[in-house]
């Protein structure tokens, strides 16, 4: 099937138009909405996201309902009545999406390829950030290059970002000479360090192939002054090997047929995949970065909606 052909869009490939249309599917989604109970951002993880920064505005008299933690005791004692330091929320929080488009992502046994799910989730994150008034940008990488798009609140910047992502996505094909460059994940994260200052929201979408100790260090550096969320994109085949058919797995010119009907082949493969997933989960946990999983067998929008929830709707119904 040709790269970018109409019937392949949304399953094997994406194009800029497909990513742009997701703006309408992102309506009602918010990084600051109350997280669903099942979300990784609920409960103990809720405090992981700093939200927007605060700018000091003024010192004024205490009003019922003010946060007592904002009382300025020195000024209060001097004036003889309680005074609070008032803050306003910063205008925006820059968003960076980090999107993996390596050969290891060019795989899918069900609805879509991992590379497509990562691209769609990134687009949804971009539209969520843009709708909140934030600057948006990204770092997109494949096996041979890393493209950095500096955050800007601009539809033309989003067009640039989606164009770069679509070009990298459409360069993937089964007979590619490239094999997965495991070091590219860390190279991309180093690129993020050059773009992100403080108080950024960084969304990483990858299968985390090649993640190791250097990855952990980079994630810790990034999460020290920013909010970082990692989405591990996986295919159900990695969780359960089919029992009654052979699989042909390709990475560039290398092709291997796996006779998974043979228990001696299927069991070690299943153990390997599950073990690797557990390793990545532990690595991310120890770096302090919340982890969520995105599967190739369910629409990306449905999964993101379930993970992040929606803004509370007005009781009278707004039609949003």
C-alpha cells in the first residue's frame, strides 16, 4: 500500500489534514479537567502536574475563602489586619509533544500502527494545549533525524509541526533500509532539554524501544522543572501471542517468520514482550514520570478521552 494513500490514512499512515481534523475531536478535552478515577493522573498522581505558573499581582486585605497559605504575616502584623498575597495565573504553559516515528513504531496487528497512534495522540495534545491558550511545539524523531519545532501560539506553527510529523510518518515503509536506532530516543530527549525551560508540559509518545539508564536521567532532568507525561504505545500482540498462525516480522530488509503455533516459540516471545513492558514501566516510575498506555486496537480519541476526562459541562447544557 502506498504511503499516504487515502485508504491507509488513520491506520497505516497519517497526513497533515488528518491531524488537523482532530481539533474537533479534542473539544471538551483538557489537561486541567478533573481526572477520571481510572486515570493515571488521578489519586496520587494528581499532584504530579504542576499546572500553570503563578504571577504575583498585589497584597490586599484577606477575604473569606482566601487560601490562608497566602497570608503575608509581616505585612499583616504591620497593618494590624490580615493581608494576603494575590496571584494571577500565568497566561500560558508551553506544550511540547515528543513523537517517536522510528521503524519499531511501524507495526500494528489490529486497528492501526503504533506510529499512527503516537501521531494522533500528539495532535490531540496539541489541540488541547492550543484551546487552553498555550504555545505549542514539538520534537519529532525517526531513526536518522530529530526535528525540533519551537513552541508558538499560532495555527501556522501547528501546520509546520503537523507537516513535519506527516513527512516523517510517510517515510516509514516495510522495505526501508533503516533499522531501529535505539539511541534516538535519548537524542530526542536531549533536544527537548534545549527547547524546554521551566514550567513546560511535555508529552512523550513512544514505544520506548532502547530506553535505559540515560533515558531515566533525562526524564528526571526534564521533570525537575516541568510537567512530563509519558504514553507508551503498544500493540496487543505484545501482550498475547496468537496460537494458530505464523507471523512475519520485518525491520527493514530483515524478515523473520515466527511459528507462534509452537508453544516453544510463543511462550518465550510472550515472556520477552511482557518483561520489556514491565522494565519500561519501572524505569518511568523510578524517574517520577506518570505513565499511561495507548493501544493500537482502540481509537486514539476514545483512549485519550478516558485518560484525561472532559471539562465539567454546565448543568443547563452548553452544546460544547
